[in-house]
C-alpha cells in the first residue's frame, strides 16, 4: 500500500479538484484491507478528500460531494465497528483507527449536501456508543471521545436549515446521549455531560449569534440568508422541561466534574431560552426580570464551582434548584414534573435524592399553578418511580414528595390517583411478593403518619367509599346478579379503599390513631354501611370483599380500643343469613351506645342521611343501626324528631327489610319521649299491617302489641276499628306466629273497646269469636295460647257471666281433643242461652271455616257448627244451615284424607242425631258435599 508511505500533508497538496468530480468508486476496492495501518491510510485519504472539497469551496469552486454518504459508509466500515461488537475489547490500533474515522466523519458531514435523516441516524448509531469505552488507555481514548464530541457538534450544526431544524437535531442527539449522562459509570457521565455542554455552546453560537459552525470569519457559504423570523427556534422547541429533569440530577452527582458541567448545561439552556425572541402575542408565564435574576444567581453558583472546589455540594444544589424553579415556564415545569420518574430512578443514589428534592421544591414553590389534571399526571410519575425504587430510603423520600404534592396542590387528585393505582396493582400483581414490598402500602402508611395529610386522607377514603357503589345488584329492584364490567374500575378503587383503611388503622401510629378518633363517627358509619354491601356481595357468592372489610373493621376496633365490638365481629361477622347480619349491626350499635355515648348523635346523623342512598343493602344497614341507636336517644332533643321523621318516611322503602327495621326503630323510642309520637307510630303500624311482604306485616303486628301496652286511649280510638279489621285478615295467615300475634293484638285492643267506639268494636269482636273458638285447638301451641288469652280479655265486653267459670275449667286450659270438644259444647250452650241473636252470624263464620286450609280447623268448624245446631231452637237457622252442615259431614266422612276430620264428622253426626231438635229438620233436604 503506497498510502502508508505518503505523508498526509503531501497527500492533501497533491489532490486536485478535477479528479474529485470523476467519482470515488476506486476507494471501494480498499474496503477489504485488514491491517490497521492500511485502514488508517484509507480513512485519512477520504478525510483529505473531504477537506479538499471544503478548501475548493472556500476558494470559490463550490460543488457538492455527491457520494459523500457512500464515503461515510466506507469510513464506518473501516473503523471496524459492528453493531454487536463489544467496545471494551478494542485494541489500541482499533481505537486509533476509530479516532481517525470519527475525525474523517466530522469532515464529511461538513460537506454539502446536508445529511439526510437516514444518514444522520446511521452515523449516530455507529458512533455514539463510543461514550461507553473504558477510560484506559487515556492517551488514546480521550482524543477519540473529543473527536466524537466534535462529530456530534458538526452533525448538529451542518444538518439543519435554520434554528428550528437545528433545535430538532439538537434534541435528537441529546436524547441519544441521555443514557450516558445517567450512566452508573462516572466517566461515562462526565463524557456525556461534556458532550452536551459542548453541543449547547455550538448551538448557541450558531443559532443565537449567527456565527458559522465551522469557524469561518465574515460571510461564508455555510450561512444562508434567511428571514430572521424563521431563523431562531421557539423556546418550546427546546423542550426545556424534559432537558432540565435529565440534567438536574447530575448537579447532585458524586463526581465534582459532573456537578460543575451539569450546572453549566442548565445555564446554557436557560441562557439560550432567554435569548430567543418571543412573539408579541406570546406569554410564557415567567417574569423576565425575575428570570434574569435567577439566571444570574445560577451563574454565580457556576463561578463558585470553578473557583472553590471545597464548597458544600448540597448548598450548591439547593441554589441550583431554586434558580431553575424560577426559570421554568409553567409548561416546562409540568414537563419536568411529569418526566421525573427516570430522574428519581437514577443509578446514582445522591442524584436520585437530588431529583426528589427538586420535585419537592417545585411543587412547594409553584404548586398553586398546577391543575388537577397536572397533579394527577405528576402523581402518576412519582408512583411509577416508587414502584421501580426498591431501596427503602429512596422510596420513603419519593413518598415524601407525593405527600408534599398533596399538601401543596389538590390532595383529592393525589389521593384519587394513589387509590386507582393501588386498585390496579391489587388486580394485576401479586402484591405480597413484590420486591421491597408493595409501594402503595407504604404510601398509605406515609399518609396516615403525616401530620397534615392524615385526617384529610382518611376523610377522602371514607368519601370514596361513600360515593362508589360496591354492588351493582344492590339496587332498588333487588336484582342479585353479579357486578357488570362497567363497574370494574369502581370495584378496583373500592377494594383499594378498604385496603387503604386497613393500612391506615394498622400503620398510622399516634398521628393516625388521633385522626381516626377525630373521625370516629364517619369511619364507623361507613364501615357499617359497607358491611351491608359486602353481605350483599356474599349472597351473590363473592365472599372476598366481606373478608377484606371484616379485617379492616377488626383493625379499626384494635386501633380505637373497642375490643368488645371486635369480639362481636369475630363471632358473627361472616354470618350471611339476613337476620344474623342485621342483628350483628344492632349489636354493634348497642355496644357503641354503651361505650361511646358521645359519638351516637353524630353517627345517627350520618345513618339518617344514608337511608337516602341508592344501594339497598346500605339502606338496610343504616336502618338496622338506627333502629338500635334510637333506644338511647333520651337526650337527642331535636335530632330525635329528625330521626322519627326519617324513619317514618322510609317505611315506604322498596326494601321490606328497611320497612320493618324502620318500624322496629319507631317502636323503640324511649318511653319518656314516646308519648308525643304515639299517634304517628300507630299510623305507621296501621299502614304496614296491609304490607305486601309477610315479614313486614309480622313486624307490624309485633310492634302493635308493644305499642298497645302503653298507648293512651285518645291515640288508639281513631284507628280502633281499622286495626280490628286488619287484624282479622292476619288471623288466617299460614304463618303461626302471625296468627298468634294477630289474635293477641285483638285481645289487647279490648282495653280500648269501652270508649266511644264500643258498639262498633263489639261488632268486630262478635265477628271474630267463631274464628277465635276454632283456633283454640290450632296446630301450633302459640296460637292456642294466644286464643285463650284473647278470649279471656273479650269476655268482659260480652256481658256473659257464665263465661268466666268456663275459663277455670280443666277443658279450657288443656290441649287434648276431648277437652276442646267439651269446652266447645259448654261454650255453645252459653251462646245459645245468652246470645241467641248472634247464632246466625256465628254459624255463617263456622260454615266458611269448613274450607279452611288446615284440617284441624275444618274439624273444629264441623264440631262447633254441629254443637250450635244441636242447641238451637230457631227454625230459620235449622232450616238454613242444617242441610249445609249435614251434607258437609257426610261428604267429608267419606272423602277426607285426614283422620281427625273423619272422626269429628262421626262425632258431630251423633251429636246432631241425638239432639232433641232433630225431628224438626229430619225431613229437610240434605245438600251433600261431593
């Protein structure tokens, strides 16, 4: 190779412009040389070729090097840099070759035509990786890095048409260098920062002052006359927010040189931005005078760094971030905050801490400029960083930044974002196995222990639980289908809110416990309401929410020291039966009323409002609590009046459970206050006796019994007859408890039957006597007992002295069939003797009971009617009822499947046939029941 023997200077002098126009194909034959010296010679030749073109242009013979891109490709090939080659294995010869290649590339990129984007990217991809070269040998590597920086500057300054396009080039190249600026290796960070600083200097020289990129004096071909309005880039084109958060952590670097250069980088960035001309209509939201003052302060810091290496780095960094905070426009500030994730995850711990410190400074000083959307995005960035940082101290510092953001801006936006992220984590990750623990759990602990945010975070979580529907099926219509997909996000947030509460109660320490005590009423009320919703979910087969809530409830009890309530929850918390969980809430309410009487009124106010919620199970939970709390309302004053109004209003609720619980609550008003509400409560009971749901009717009858124990006459008299009629309807219920209570209630009404409504009420009594007699031998003992008691209470109204001895007879007080029949015979004698005018109506009622749904009542009706007929002298009655009764006896005797009915029919037939009055009706036609 003759190239190896020629001196580069002589080569340069011997090259003529003419041959350059003939092409460069001959160089392609030299691409396969292997010896490093040969490669260097070819690279030098190409470099000299490029210099000759530049020299010709300066002498007035300007022409483009058409195969410049091909020559660049030759150089990249000759420097032996494959994409997958490990740079750390480079030999000295290869390093020297690569240094020469970088210099030659710089020459070629300075030649017209300008680089295409494709060529630029190809060159960058092949060369930027040299920043990762090891330090040694320094005498070879350092010049190579210098050549690389020079190449990057040349690419920047010769590949754009104006300031705007160069700004785009600048950002593209800077982003290629970012990985080295934030490298774990200090020498790589130094190289990256030096390169960035040098490029900014060149950019400022060309785009701001208008000097030639290649150092030409006066006018030259490298600067084309362009309208000044299009020369300068806009400030937005510099992406200052993105750049600042990239270089700011380096100002807190462990390497002094990196700290110094990174401060100079920031100085250059803001110097350039302030030098740019702004349109008259543009507003950056930055006070120019204040900005220049901040820039001057930053330059003072740089001057100190240059002159005094012993200055405290933390003091320098504080001054840097203070200046930067003032220099950023609002949009740049937002970009800085939104891009803080990578900075907080910096490989150098001190730099990461510096990034966190900067974020705290920014949000503390300028947080009032951030909208809720801005706050949410910033929170997302910080939370992402928290997830990537596993070092405990850094995670805590990042959480402190989130707390500062919440404290200085919209805490609601921050808390919402934390809950949404936590909900997503719960669904998508195994949070129990995350390295370093679950960041959201740490966030909950941080909020709970924060002196300012503790109470507001607790209130926010309670508010979230209050607003989000837990169960889509928990609706007015009681559809128990599973939650729809549309509620998926809501479900995640709700789950996160329950987990947040658990963490708050468990990890809040003294500050958190104080917040819980201050918000005891709202927390307890919301937990109780959620208990209702979670039991609704459990009915649908979803048991996990209930378990999570019970855990939170138990930890709450431990936090506030309500151990008795904790025992109640442990005993019955997971019982899904309707009455069990309703009773559980009642037990909790009773426990609170005894242990924390001062909290009861505040809790009742919340539950009273909760009865208006759309979620059925939450209304049921609220009603269950109120129905118990009202027992302790002696000192409530006007609140009791409001509670009574609310309970009365909701006895028309869609949920039967709510209706009956509201009624139960009304009946439990303390006796000292009940007098003023008696008429109101009785009116509610009267209405609910006609309810479509049997459980509500049963509650109404039970509550009526309670009310009639102490209600004054003037409260009962107006509705005495209406109550009697409704009770008659309930006495034929298939529910034995309903029948028993309905009969007992009628007996209680007898205490009020002596007033103005006496005659009308007496008619109601006579209408019910046959049924009362028939149910004296009901299948259920509680009905039999109720009928005996009621018959005793009715007797004084009938003015029949002969009745009272009957009640002391053995046959009245025992349940054997023969005893019952004996009593009926004795009783019908009294009726025939003292109430002959009532026999007709009694017989009519007995005849109706022959079709009763209970065989035993049919048998009783048969015997009762037969006894009445056997004792009657009234030909009208005998003629009217004998055929019906006799026909029924014959029909049932042959066809009834019940032995007691057939036996009673036989006995009754004998009774009729033996009667002394039988001759008068033996000839009457018989209506036989088929």
